[in-house]
């Protein structure tokens, strides 16, 4: 069994910054892609940023230049540094990871962390 635990959400003013963390624990042999998604009320869940095991990244157009995804493979942890936050970034942010406990990989989700950007 694998758990993803997020932290770092909260309330921030427009233009501010937050750093999200997501730590994977449990029966882990290796982790392939790690990613952050978000879902605002009334909207579908959308990809924010993704990082491969080799460090290659891609971002949603709406966050390019403002958000940075990174990972610490030794700690099985992925981060999302969010700068220049806007009210439209308000959402529940979910961590996602493809984890191998043996020969097969499975996708896991974290429980979500609320990010609210408001003055």
C-alpha cells in the first residue's frame, strides 16, 4: 500500500507565494512520474505540472513562468513552488504519482490541499 500526503496549502494574497509538498510512503520500489493537479469548484481536475523520474518537466500554460515543480527522489517527495499567485489559482491541489512496488506500476492520488488566493 502507498500513501501520498500533501502539505503546504493555505490562504495567500494575490502576488504571494506558497510551496506545496507531497511525500510518498509505503511499499515503494520506484516512482515514475509525479505531478500536481488542481480542481476548482465547478471545474474538472486539470494538470498543473508534471516531472518525470529523470527530471523532465511540463506545465500548464496558465502557470508557466510562475510555478516550478521539483522532486527529491531520495525522499520520494515532489514539490510545487507557486509564485505570483492569482485568484484564479484558487483550487484544491492534488498530488499524483505512478508508483512501482514490484513489476507493475499503479497511480495514486493524495487527499488534496486547499489553496486560496484572496485579498
